[in-house]
C-alpha cells in the first residue's frame, strides 16, 4: 500500500524551485495526468498555478485538478456506455 502521508515533491515553476506536499496516490495520478496531456509535470503544475487564484495553495489546487481529471474520465466512460 502506498504511504498515506504527504511527501514533499520538488517542482520548477516559472524558473524557480518550489515544493508541494502530496500523497503518493495524488502524485502518481498527477504524473499520469501530465503524460496524458503531453506535458511535463512542471508544465502542468505551472498551468495549474496560473489558474488557481490566490485562495488555494498549489498542493490543494493540484489535488482538485487531479480529482476533476479523474471525474471527467469516469464521465466519458459512463457516457460512452449509453451511446
């Protein structure tokens, strides 16, 4: 089983090093999400960072982006079953 505790992950955003604390499950899905979009993890993180606004931290914004991406995949599969 993967570790449920968040771990620090290093990223480069806009030429600056930063880190986010994410659980293994979110980090793995975030990497998969980046691959599926043809982006590096840093490029996807920069996109999420740009769109997140000031009310959410980057780690929270990444978790929400991963959740939304997974939900859209489920919705596409569910919809295609009823066509």
